[in-house]
C-alpha cells in the first residue's frame, strides 16, 4: 500500500529526498513548503536547506508524497521519480538496460538506512530487509523486463524511476503499468511494470 512505511525508524538520505525539490523546478517554494510541513529540512537566513548528507524519516518522506499526490497529482509523482537517478546513489556497474533495471533495487537499499545502518553494503553484497524491493525478471528471447515493485512508494513515482533508467540505455524503451496485476493505489502491496524496447 502506498505511503505506509513497512517498518518504523527507516531513514532516507538527503540527496534522494532532494529529488522532490529538483522535480518541482520553478515551483521549488512549493516543494520547500511540502517538505517543511512533514519535518524535512529547515529554514535559515539562506532560505530552505536540506542536508544532502543528512538522513530523514522515511515516514515523513512518504507523507510528503501523499501530500503531493493529493494536492498536485500523479504526473508530479512520476516527475519526482524521473529525478531519482540524477540525485540518488546508484551502483557504478550499470551499463545496459538489464543492469539498469537490476540496479534499482540495490540503489534503493543504498539510499535508505535502518537503525543507522545503510541497507546495502556494496563491499559484502549484504542487503537488509524492511523496505521492500524493485523486482527484475528478464523474459527469455524477448526485449522485455518485468519489474514487480513491492515498496511503500507511490506507483507513479516508481513508474518514473523505471522509465528513466530504461531510457538511459534504450531510447525506444516503453514502460507500462501492468493493469492486469494488483496495484498499490487500490490497497495492494505491489505494482508491476512491463518494460519493452
């Protein structure tokens, strides 16, 4: 279900949270107001500040998404998703559409922490559970990848992330929400996307 954290006390790094500000472009003041309303960032003499190397409550960030959904809509949620690859930490080994889609789950965990521990350690490959996953299933002999997303973020946001990562390596890539599967907008725990090129 969107907007509801799977576990308490999960945090998101500041550079990832900054995607909300980045996506709203000329409406940065609105982004600042939304984030401040949920306790993310602060005001100073220089204006709104978010610590890029800071950590912020996932529950608060999800509340910001919920407000964006209610006040602005899904197109803005998708736009925020498109800015995640430019702002969040991603693995260095991404080199094609397959590794791009696979990397989303690892990047997701690299940009969250649980009880002060980053949820993916690239040195050991150890991944902590508690925030769900971004799936990867390559369909044999077809230019198709299925990504089942089981996480608390809005479906339009995930659509934006997957589309941006796919198009980075395949300009012809098309990403659609699989309407034959369950959807978080309807209270389900996951959404499924079909990537073709």
